[in-house]
C-alpha cells in the first residue's frame, strides 16, 4: 500500500479549469458532464484562480488545463487575458497550457493563437465518420465529424501539436481495427481512449464511516456518489467488459505490428510503466487518484472531473485557497481511497500492480467474494493484461539491459 502524503509538497498539483462549465455546442449522448455547471468564468475569478494556482505550485513548471463543455465558447480575448495573468504571476516559473476541444469551432485565427502560444491541443473524435457521428451530434441532431475533421486539418496546416481523445462506446467498440486504422490514416501521433461505462447510482452513504467500520465501508463512503444528488458516474452508449477486453487486445496487436515508436497510445505506454514500477502517467492506473481537481465557473472546486457532486465539493477559491483545499483532509481521503476501497478479488489479483482497481467511477460491481467495489471492466482489463504480459515482461528485461523501448517492441512484433 502506498504511503500517505505527509507534506503538501510531495507531488505536482493540478486543477482542471472549466471556463464555460458544461456549456457545449454538441450534445454527445454519453456525456457525463452536461448540466453540471452553467455560466462563464469572470475575469475577476480568472485572476484569483491564476494567482492562487501558481502560488500553490512548488515545482518550476506549471500546467494550465482548459476543459469543458467546450472551452472555445469563450472568445480569444479571454485566453489572451489568461496568458497575461499567467505571466504577471509566474514568478520565474515556466508555464504551459493545454486545451481539450471538440474541434468544431477552430479557425485560422484560433490556430495561430494556439500555435504562437505553444498550446497542446486535445481533439475529441471517436473514429471514422459513421462511428463518430452515431453519438457525437449537435443538440439539434446535426452530425459533427466533418466539422471536427476540418478543425484537425487546420491544426495540421498551422503545425500544431495535437492529441486525439476518443471514447470507446457501444458503437465503435466492435470495430477496433477500423477505429485504429482511422487514427493512423489521419496522421495521429498521440492517441488516448476512454471506455464508456453504464450509468449507475450507488447506495447512499455518509461521507465518513463511524469508528470501527470496515476498510471497505470507509472507502465506499468516499467513492460512491450519493443517490439523492441526481447524478450517475456513467452514461448511455456503454460497453461490456468482454467488449473492452477484445477491443484492447485487437488494437494492441495492430499497434505492435506497425506503429511502435510512431503512434503513441497512452494506455500501452502506461502499462509498460506499471510493469517497470514507474508512475504510469495515467490516473486510472495509478495507486492513488492523481488527476487533480476541477474548478467551475463560480470558483467552486471539486475533487475530480468525474465527481462533480455536492459531497465532493472542496470549497470555493473566494473562501479558501487552492492549497488549503487540495491538501486538506477531505481531498487526501479522496486521493487515497483507491487503495483503501479495493475488494478482496483486487487485493489477490496478479495484475493489481498494473491496474490498482482502475478509476473509482467504474468501481460499482461486486467481486467473486461478494465484496463491493470491483471495477465494472475488470474482466476486460484482466484479458488485456494477460494478453500483453509476455511482451511487457520481455520489454522490461530489455529495458533493464539498456535497450531502447521502441526497438524492443519492433523486434518483439517481428518475432511473434
């Protein structure tokens, strides 16, 4: 079990910014964030957040992450102001910005601004047109794929670095080869994908457990959203564990054969990191929740983007500092609950080191011993880890011998 954080300076601090809350020009059927927040972030609040966020950092690098909803619904002048404030309060630190967008509102002017200010851009796209448009449409039902592709072409035209962020949903999960070949065909170099899990509501539980309660009940009270908060941790368009396992194994085999060192898939890189005992760089596979908090348009801070419910409200930056909230007792319980909440099946699993129960938003199943807290996608992950284990073991030995990972993977693929 990892050691608890005993100092507020033991790790980087991240807060995802929602400058338009959940407002969006699309209405994707699986979106978990629609209706979470409204309004826009004021200039006054932007300055307060920028100052507090930079002051809370103890490392020389600071990362601002702009998210939505659709963050491009704020005009360019908002982001120009954000950059001015970053420089005013930087205090010698190096500041980077990344922005996650559906890409439909990109223009030449936007792209020039993003390029000139070295933004890393994430584009949400679910594959080729027939797969993407099935679930990613406007509120009026208009398909969005053509507009997203136009945005990607503009990014490429202006030489911007961009990542693809895809959901794996009930439509595209059964076409893993076509899904993966599409991203290769459009010149994608960095690919992330996130599974859509079923919507659910966990039983209501108090935020803290009474003295003498079991570890599981203590942890469950932190993880589970309360049923009276009107929210669920999943969405429509969900996949099954079996589909997830088949999808991962198929995409992995495609990637291994042709694209090692050319197209970087976040989950595969994170898996190798776990095998090597290194931080995976992927919150879902980390032993603790490390993805950071989220700030809404009114200054309210929540524990995580997937847990924007009243009981995960940490406070407001007008009343408490970011440092106080993110290193306070409530957030530290949230950070550590991933390990505390593990059911017996997880604790006995040979792949615990590579999974750590995955994201708490999906831990609503019951394990083989009848204990709550098993990840819904557990069976799929076990299939994937079992499939890649021989390659990961081989690569780990080669890494320990000082040979480059890309060449290792390529040689392994050729010898399969």
